[in-house]
């Protein structure tokens, strides 16, 4: 496929998946990067983890994404330390048992799911651990009666947790989740106002693009693996690995190998026939074990993707410092807050926003990834909006007009 455009069928599927991604990003505020990464993970047939506090729309996003795949079986479960394997993979057929036959009922369980959402994944019971790992690793389930293993149609699992794993059992599952994403509560007051408004007003987009299950499966098994990985991309991955090792961030050979399929899926989603530098940005969600390591990984990745990366991340640090300063001023008078906002914070944030916008335009014109610049811009707007509302008393619903 190198040097050629995607075939008509592949191009159509990729276009529809891009439309789905755009619609979901519009519906779920401040989740653009998360939505795209989840779609890339599904296309790569890899599992993902969404890490964040309760009430951040993790399960709703998984349901909505799966709902856009016509014909797909969706299965979800909230795990606890007491969840029995049969609840996940199929209960015992009581009627058959009364006849002396030991059988399980697999309908509506993980064994028949194309997309699975597993909430509180790290609370998987010891009894269900091996079968869960079998499902994630091999797409197989070993029946309770010791019969022939059952091949499961699982394309990808989207998992969620409120906290990082602790203990060897949960660490084994954590290692199988290639894409790791952090989500938090909405930061931008205008987005929060829109969220509140959506509780009483239907804000669902008029367009609702879907893709056939057969087309998705063909993309996963045939079209994405056919995306070319040129020597330049291989060299970039090798350079990144060496840079991270110097920072004492070491990922397994298996993880690096699986990440290549993510790069192919990213290129496919954009409608490109081969992997380019722009696709390396997805690796920021792959090569860290703890959230504290994410910024280091991001800096190293972006130095390969975007020459403006260091400046963008330095601006992100400055924006974080301004927000921390705002939090530290909690309880001060409105007059004191207003003086600080007018004399210092407002000007710095406006300047940062102008520079980030210019950098994004340059990156887009050069065909480079804008994902991180978009994230930093979103952060800048959110902090600027907080200062406008909390320090200067601007109505949250009017904030976007002010920015």
C-alpha cells in the first residue's frame, strides 16, 4: 500500500470512523484526544484503560462508541473482588443441570462480545483472573467443564478504573492494557455550563454516523495491517526508545511491537497509506506506567513530532502555575483577585493563547500533529475561563465569547 492511496472501501470506512470520532469529541467535552485514542485502539485491536474519578463519562463514552458500530455485540460489567467467572463468561444452564448435563449459557456475556467495557478492572477477583487474562491475551475462554476453549469475537476491551493497580494480580492485567488515558472533571467553566444546560436541553448532534461491523472487522484484520511502516518511522521509534531508556523509562519489547499497530491504525484513521511522524503522538498514551511519567514521555515523543514541542510544554507548565496560583488565592477578596488577574494572569494567558494558536497553525500547515497543541490550548482556555469567572466575575455562559 506504500505510495498509494487507500482503496475505496478502506477510504470509506476510515472516513466514517473519522466522522464518528468527530461527533463523539463534540458530544464529550474536553475528550478529543481520549476519543481519538480509543478509536485508534479499537482499530489496532488493542485494549485500553481510562483512568479517572467516578462521574467522568467513562462508561457512557464506551457505550456511545460501540453504539456507532452496526451489528456489534456490546457487553459491560462492574467488577468487584467477589465477581464470579460465570457472571462474566456465562452462568450454568440450570435446566441442563437438572438433566445431569453441565453446560454454560454464553449469550449476552463476554464470550460473545465484540467490544467489552470492564469497569473497575483492577478489582477482578482471583477466581476470574486467569480467564480474564485469557480473554484479553488470546480471545479465548476455557469453559468451566474443561471442554474445548471457545474463540471469542472480541475486537477490543475498553476498561476503566478510579485508581492505579496495586498487587501482582492487577499488575498482570495492567500490562495487557496498551493504551492508557487519564480523564478528569471538566476544567473549562463554559464547558461545565454547557454540560448543565444539556441536562434540560437535548444537545445531541443531528448527525449520527455509524459503520458496519463487517467493515470494521475488515479494517482491523486486513486494512490496518497493510498500512506501510517506512524506515523513517522505524528509525523514529528506535530513537524514542533510546531517549526514554536514558530517562530510565523502559517498556517491554512486546509493548513496543504492539505499539506499531497503533501507529498503523492512526495513519489509517487519517486516511493515509503509510505511517508518518504525526502518528507517533499516540505513543504518549502507551509508554508510561504511572501518570507522573506521562509528561516525560510526552516531551520525548513530541521532540520527534513537532519542533515546537518544548515551547508548547513550557507554556503548559506556566499555565499550570497560574492555575495553582489562582487556587492558592482562594478566600481572598474579589478586589485582590481582580487586581492580580488584570495586572498579571490575564495578560500572560492571552499571550500564551496567541502563541499556541500561531504554533498550531504552523504545525497544521506543515502536516505535523496538533494533538498536544490542541490539548495545551484547551488547558489555556480552561484556566483563562476560570480566571474570568472566579477573579473577574464574568458569567460562565459568556466566557467563550470573551476568549
